[in-house]
């Protein structure tokens, strides 16, 4: 009839973790969002974290300490 199911049956992500084409749509969306979040977070940690950069003030303080000693 008109209500016959076409295509593969959708399953939970953890039932077929290596076959995302068969996942339920909401599981695919959540997994994709988690993946992108991890990629962005990792990229920020690697490339955008606090860097140890000497400022001019630190150089002046260091130079002053050397001159006074």
C-alpha cells in the first residue's frame, strides 16, 4: 500500500556505529554536532590557547633588574 516502508530500517547509533547511513536522524545530528564541537575545541586548544609571549613591560623589568644588580 501507500504506507509501505521504503529503504533501510533506521537503527540506534550504538547498534551500528560504523554505518551512519542507517542511523536515526536525531542520532546522526547529535553525533555530527558532537564531532564538530570536539574539532573546534581541539583546534582552539592547539592554535588559540594562551601563549607565553614576553611583553615589553617584562623586558623592561628584566633589563632593570640586570642593570641594578
